[in-house]
C-alpha cells in the first residue's frame, strides 16, 4: 500500500496518480503555501499494490 500527498492545484500530478490507479482518500485544507494562490489544499492519494499483484 502507498499513500502520497498531492497539492490540489497540481492537476498534472493528480491526473498521473489517477491513471496509475490511485484514489483520493482525504483532503488536508490549507496544507501548502502556494506562491501564486496562497494556501491551498492537498489530497491524500492511496493505492493498494497488493490488489494489483494478486
């Protein structure tokens, strides 16, 4: 199993993780100080690699 944190404004990373089978399991409000948008949320992305290998 693997957890990753992805900043909500990083649409390319969110798309990549979804394409790899990750799903969003949580949201952390105001987790990252973005230089342009101020404080933005981050998503907790989850993937269970054992399911893929069984």
